[in-house]
C-alpha cells in the first residue's frame, strides 16, 4: 500500500508553528516510506478567509523545502485540491447520506438559541449553519419530521442545513496510533452539520469525504481534535468506507504552560524567518516537539530527519516551546553554513555605519558566535560608532590583574607600536602584540583586555581585540586608543 499523507491548511492567516509541525510530520512520514505528500486547501469557511493566505501557505512550504507531490498548483489524479471547487462532490455525498438515512435536513431557524461549541471541535468556527457556533446538544427535532413535512418545507422554499443523524444508543470506538483505543458514548455526540445553508460543507464533513476520495492513508492532526473523531468514524461507517490511520499529535505549550498562542510571543513561521532563523533550524527544532529519535542527538539536517523519523516515537506528553533551545539549534545550523551563505544571511542585519568595515571578514569572525541574526545590530554596533561615554572602570579586571594605571601604560606602549606596523592585517597585529607581551613579561590576556576595552567600549564583544583592530582599520583603532588613554589619564 502506498503511503499518502496530506497537509490541509485553512487560508485564514499565517503559518502557525503547530501547523508547520503537522506538515513536517506528514511530509517526513511520506518521504521516509516512499509515499506521496498532498497539499489540500480547506477554504470552506468563507467568512474567515484572509487575503494572501494561500500565497503564504505556498511560500512557507517552498522556503522550508516541504515539497508536495499533488496539490492545487501541481494537479494530480484526485483533484481539485481546493475545497471550494469541490462543492458538487460534497452535495453528491450528502445526498447519499440523506438517501441512506444517515443524514437529514434541518429547517430550524439559524437565529434560534445556540449553545457553546464542545471543546476540541476540529474547526468549531465552521460548525454552525453560516459558519457560526455549532448547536451542541441539538435535540434532533428535524430528524423526527415525516417525509410529508419535509416535502412541505421544501415546497415552501425553506432554507435548510444537512445534519448527520447519530443514534444515541451505544458507543463509537476507534484506535488512535498515539493514544490507543478511544471509546465515546454516542449520546455525547451531537448531530453535526454537514452542509450549511449556502451549500458549503463544514470542515467535519469535507475532510472525511476528501480524505477518502484522495486515498489518504494517515491523517495527522492535533490531539485537540480527538473528541471530534468519533463523528468522523461514524461518517466513514455510514458510507461503508475503511478509515485511515489516525495520528493525533500532542499539544505544543507556551512558556506559561498553556497551549502555544500568539499571546505568548511569536508563533508564526514568518516571525522567526524575519529574525534570521534558518528554515532548517526551525524544522529541526519543531521535529523534536513531540518526537524523539531515541538517542541524545538533537542536531538534524533534513536528510537526517527523513532517515531517522519514525511515527512510533511520537509521544503523548505535551511539548513546551523553548525559544532558547531553538536559538541554540539555529546557531548550530549557522555554524554549518558555507561562509558565503552565512555572509548572505548576516548582510541583511548589519546596521548602517559599517561602510569602511570588511563585512565578509566580519561575517567570518562572528559566524560561530551568532544564534539569532536579529541580534547582530547590537552585537556589532560598536564597530559602526563607539559609545564614547563608557566608564574607565571597565578596564579594571581582577582575572587579568589589570589596573587603570597598568592599562594606561599598556595603551601608551601600544599606540606607537600599532601606528608603526608596516602592514595592517590580523597576523601582523597579533604578532606585534604577542612580541610586546613577551618582552614585558605579561600574559597575552593582560594586553588584549585593555586593547579590547579601548577599541569597543565594552567588556563583551563577538570577536577578540585583534579582529576588532583589523576591522576598524589603523586610523580608527589609534583614535580609539587615544580616547581610552584620555579616559584613564583623566581618572
């Protein structure tokens, strides 16, 4: 049997990290098993469509490399792959359920009192008659209408929705790949709406029909959808269809312990990309949110993930999104980039004022230090403009046993030494400083420390003193030495 998975987003906004994880797992499972990965656009909730969202979906899949085999833009044997283009299909299958008695027309006015939707409904905003809240605990009054009453209402032209007829006796069971055997009393299941008044299907109906007709073998979605699955199972049974393997994924929690949401910070893929996170690093990290390889390995390339991924190692426990861990992984992926690629990434974050700095050389110096490229402006701002108000107390360092007086003497010696170098490059600067330290009987750190403070005005820099001096150039480096001596001499 060919493995067929799908990613079926609604074009109602940005690409959420949770959606991306679903797409990633479905893609990995298909690629690991030589199957097909299908893209389906679920746009039945017309009231919530957001302009340009479809483009965002395509761009997100493109930039992350989650290529699909079939979809609206590629075609395939079971299209169309946009639900709004499949309305005749849903009408046909709704009619089959009406004919078999597994569905009925509901003429209840949509303004009648509606109760709150059940927790965990698959896209509850689509459950009502016009995309509103589903009627939970609907008493099924229209299911008891006689054929004559139904005919009379149709003759009057009364609008209606099509509801699933669920017998309230007994139970419905299914086996989820992650959570095991699930059994629900049928009396807990409401007669959900399948077709709305406008002829559009609800998500709950369309995804069952489409998953069957498109041959989907494995359905992956969040565990919040577990409570809706028994209703889907009853639809499969009503049609006489086998149902696919269900794989409900654990929650992703935010730092507060609540389900990850935009209230707790960035949850959109675009947010992370705009801050310089690499797509492969984001995928690497979210792969670990619910799945583990069974080893201590955390750094994965995409080929590594395809080779290693196994749905059997997806757990039940919620995963907590930790941006510190994501940033660390991003740093590992940045280190692995070719130097030219790293420079291309960093170039978009360099601040103004670095026109005289060799930016490619700067990129080479900081490549191993950067975790989030959005931090680069702050990291290198001292190269563009020295904060001349820094405190002379920064020169005092107990570890290197440097004092203000000692630092002043060192800088006074270094100014003519550096000014007179025949060449201004890393090796020439390093050799002269090393020779100076040896001649004075000093540890090299006791020389580098005051030099770095004078050149940067700060105790922590992304590069060492020699790299800073080379990047600044001789004239600016000497100017900053003069400023440092002035601060120390004025003390």
